[in-house]
C-alpha cells in the first residue's frame, strides 16, 4: 500500500538548499512559504518596535 522508501520532500526551505531538481510548482510553493515567513518576521519587528517606543516614551520626562 505505502512505499516505506518513498522520498518525502521537506515542507520547509533551508537557505542554500539545492533547488535545481525542484519543479516550478515546488519552487512556487517554497516562495509562498518564504513570503509567509517574511511577513511573520516583519510583524515581529513591528511589535518589538512598538514595545520599544512605548518604553522610551515612559522614560522621557
């Protein structure tokens, strides 16, 4: 039923991983994953900047 030797491709992307054997669809999927990760990182940066700005305003007298 299931092939125990079936090669499973990782659903994540590692910087520098070989991409020359990936199909266009696989590359597009990777781009989507990376865009989602970039958006998550940008949200984290914005949240930290807001926290920092709030803390800075509390200490300005």
